[in-house]
C-alpha cells in the first residue's frame, strides 16, 4: 500500500468519525436515505461525464461497500466482546 493510499484511508476514517454521530440513533430507513442522498450528491458531481462513467463509479462504490461489510461485522463483534 502506498503512502498516498494510507493517507486517503486515514482521511476517509476521519470523515466517518465525524458522520457517525449524526447517523447514530436514527431509524435505519433514515440513515439509508441520508447515505443514498450523499451518494447521489457525490455522483452528481460527475454531471459533465457520460452515464457510463457514473455507472462505473457507482459499481466500484457498491463493490467497496460489499467488501467492507465483513470487515465491519468483525469490528462490531470485537466491540461487543469488549463490553
């Protein structure tokens, strides 16, 4: 992993730490709607790009989400064990 990749991961984790308190305590449907809107806002930033690029970005995003699910399940299991 390059130094640039590590920096991007660290930066993204800081953003996650800032966002989590705003999502916590809300119904899953509300959280889902907020995350969907944020994703749409992100993709709309590519409004000058063709639809194919937005579809590719969205597909890569979904793959990333799917890949992170098992990682986050393990994190939650460890958090529960430490309670």
